[in-house]
């Protein structure tokens, strides 16, 4: 049950919750669900009319897994995903929600034609921003708690627009699967079906009495077989049923519509066909989304498609997933009557969804296989302790594998919008990557390669191309490769390879090697990026967002550590508490924005006045505190006075709108002040005394000044 309130402790674990699919579950859906979850990096699950989970949760997030194993947390889950089906059915449409863990989810009723909705698809379980993750992390670590490490083993981040696109794609695919009756295939049709091949001679009109029927075995091929196998089977099936002379199936990728299977006497030419996504022909086909019909290509469109052959007839059948053009079935030199065209359109449309799922599944499987093939390199990267070592390992691997004399690794800095060289080989002893001025996105060769997201292989620089105009002329050879490192749609960097020994040119096989290598190099760069972000997040968790100083919570913990250290090694330790004078009046007079600016500039004065080992923090409001390790009370008083003058002089300058002063109280660890609370209270009372003396001064605590504290 999704309603985890009713789950016993022994059943809470994810695997124990998996149920045998009911008869309500759409045929082949669970295989499709696994593929869609992996390709979108979202969790997906289906529940039936009884709120029972069908199969298992695909690509489950570690947060949900961990929460469901905790009875207290599981009750919170029940208020959201446990009630999602009921809310979605009541709404009669997809709903979105954010759960107690700050994870964004969606739930949508799946409408089977002619039936009352009972199945609901629940998915997502992802953060849409860093701030949401930080808020979640702060809640899980409040009070110094240490969360279960398993909580962070599979956390998902998705941009809001990407999350919306994935929702639409998943729901459209589910709708397509539900709208086609995949269960009508009979064994008789399977028995009468022989392994088809495209006819090469028969070009006669076809009777519409040959209704296309998919057997259960064929469906298994399409839903669970490889993409290549599915495309070939689909084309063979259509070719056999309709006696097609030559044909090609094109499928949409991220950047173009490209041939994935071809057959017949024109196969060799057809398998090379491709179209850019901005092609006028694709726009024309896209307009047929509401119709199950084909179009005859004009001579101009045939040229646009790359059909460099004498073709008397070319008919294109657009294949849609939802309203998006996902594929094209192109039939050449074959006369078809109206009924046959309708049946081909219907059959092609019924196959496009399982073929697209097979393509996504193959992409996920390719990534898995690549991980196995590059296990040694992954291990090598894992043993590198820091970012510079990882960068060097990537460059060394390329140098060794490709025999290149010069290799450089540039990473993309999103804030600066430019590439920065992180490691290199063969660029000379005087070359310093850290100060190299890299190109901006879209500039130079590497900048263009990263912008386009496609590798560039130049076999001969002497050939007049846009590349020749952008070279610096310092390469020893006339061949090079510039390869982008990407992760999904995220730009990570570029590897540049040039100057092979013997002045040999780089080849397509070198490019193929880089295509295998790139995902692991990209993963390493992304790991570094995530680690650096994690460090920044950790810093954000202990710093005050307005002033950039440490926050009170961290300072108090650090102060306790310094007290223990001082006692152990008999070092002096002092403490400063500082308050901006008349700050409320300043806020009331000039406004809160001016007050915030005063706080920021005061923090800047503190940073400039302290030593490297002093620890400063914003204590709250207009108060600041400073821990002074290995500092006796006399030295602390001198430093505090220097700090007071620094603030006064800073706000007395010509650029200051108004004067600002501070009052400071100083205390030190002593026989009467033995713990953190006593030292802080003493400094606070000294600060109070400074205020009573007229402000803008420093007062050191002593028992005569403030009796009774000890």
C-alpha cells in the first residue's frame, strides 16, 4: 500500500512493498516505467484502485527509501504520496505537490478509454533548487543530529522546466500505451507470419484487406528488445504486409531526425538520411499531428532530406508521441491505396512508443556498459584525492591512449561564461593553466564546440573552413580534435587534442575512443563540481547570509573547542562582543536597506582588522562577536580598540552617508570565567557598561566593574 501508515515495520522496506501487477496494469507498462524513470532520473510508480503499488518503485530516491524505513518519517510520507491517488482522482487531472522532505512530485490519473479512471501514476521525488535541498539538510541536522548516510546515496536534482518536460513526456507515453490495444494480437496471426523482408521487385497496389496484426512475440521484441532490433523488426513488418519496395525509418534524437533502419534496393542510400530539427519538412510534418495521414514529398523536400537518387515517389508518414513528431516512416517507389495508407499510419503510430522506449532503454544500457568498460579509469579517478589530480589524470589518459603531444582540459565556468584551462600536457614549461585566458562560450574553437555540443575532428587544417580562421598558429601538426564534455544538457568542459607524433592525422577511431571516454571524464568533472557546491553549501550552513561572517551557532561550537584547547595547553583566550551604537535609530531614519548596508560594511571592517586565526561571527541583530585564540586580556583590549577605530574611521569618510560607531565589551578565560557561558556573559556585561559610559568605547570585564558574575 502507498498509504504507509498501514504498513507493518517488516513491510516498510521498499522491496517488501512491491506487489504483483493487477489485471488493471496496462500491458508492458512496468518495462516502460523502468525506462522512463531511468532516462528522466525521476522516481515512478503506479497504484491501483486499492492504492496498491503495482510492481515496484522505479528509480526510487534514497530519501524516500530511508524515510519509509522509519515509522515516524513514514507517517509524514503517508500525508503526501499516501494520499496522492485520492487527490488526483478527485481532481480528475494531474496534480503536483511538494512533500515534507521538500521533494517535488506529481500524480496523474491514467485514463483508459471507456473506463472509469482507477490507476494513478505517481512520480518525481526530486529537488528543484539548491535552497530546497539546503533547507531539507538543515532540518535533518538540527540539534547536531547525524542523519543516516544512506539518506544521500541517490538524491535527485531537476530544473523546474526540465521537470515539467519530463512530466509531459511520461504522461504522454503512458497515454499512448493506454490508447493502443496491444493485447489483440492472436496466436493465429503469429503462426501465419514469416520473417519478412522488404520486397525489391513487387510494386503493385495493395489491397486493404491485409490488416496489420502484431503478435505477442513481436510485441515482446518491441517493448523489451534492443532499439536496433525493434526498428528493423518494425520496418520488416510494414514492408512484408504492404509489399514495399524501399523504405526507411527515421527517429528523433536530441539534435536531428536520423535514419535508424532501412531496407530494400535503396537501403545503402537511405540509411544515411538525416534532417536538422529546424528543417521546413519537419515543420510541415509536425502540422499533421491531428491526422493519421501521409504526405508526398516534393522534389525540393527530397533534396532537403538528402535523397540524391532518381525517385519517382516518396511518401512520408509522420509518427507522433503526443503532439511531438518522434519519427518518420518514408516509403519509396510504392503505390498505396487510401486504406493501406491509413493502416500503415495506424501501425506505425502504434509502434513509435515502444521504439522510443527501446531507444531510451538502450541509452541507459550503454551508460551501464560504459561504466564496466572503464572501471579501471573510474578507479583511477576515485583514488585521486583532489581536483588538480583528477584533471591531470584525465589529461594523462588521453595522452597515453591517443599518442598526442599536446592535450589540454578546459572546464566551463558558468558564472564567468568562459572556459578555464585546468590541466595540460606538452604546452611548455612556461604555460600556467591557472592564469590561461580561456575563450567564452561561442568564441574560439573550444567555445564553439562547447556551445554546439558536438565534437570537432579536423584531419587537415589546410582545408578552408571556419576552423582555420580561429587557430592560433602554434600547433605543430595540421590535425586536431576538440571534444565537448557534457552531462545531460549541462556543459562541463572541453578536451583539446593535437600534435600527434610523426605529424599523423587524427581519425574517426580516435573520435570513437573519446566518445567512450567522455562520459567518465564528464562524470569526474561533475563530481568535482558537486563537491565544490557541497563545500559551498556547507559554508552557507555556517555563515550569515547578509554579512558573510560565521553564524552564532557555529561560533559557539567553535568557542567551546577553543576553550578546551586553551585549558589543555595553558594558552590565554579572549572574547569580544561588539554592538553598533544607536542602530535602531539608524534603521528608523534611513530605512532597513541602509541598516543592512551598515551591517555588511561593519563586517568588512571586522575582517580587515583581525588576524588570520581570529574567529568572527554575527551574533544576532547588530551584535558581532570575535574569539581571540592565544590572546591575553591586554592584547585583546588593544585589538578591540583597533577594531573600534576602524569602524569609526570607515563611516567618517566622504562616501559615508552617516557616522557609525560601536561599543565593545572584552572578557578573557580566567579562574573565575571557566566556561563558554561565563565568558560570553562577562563580555556582554562589559558591553553594557560601555553603553552606559556614553558608547563608542571599549570596556574590559572585571569583577569590580560587574560584580557577582562568578
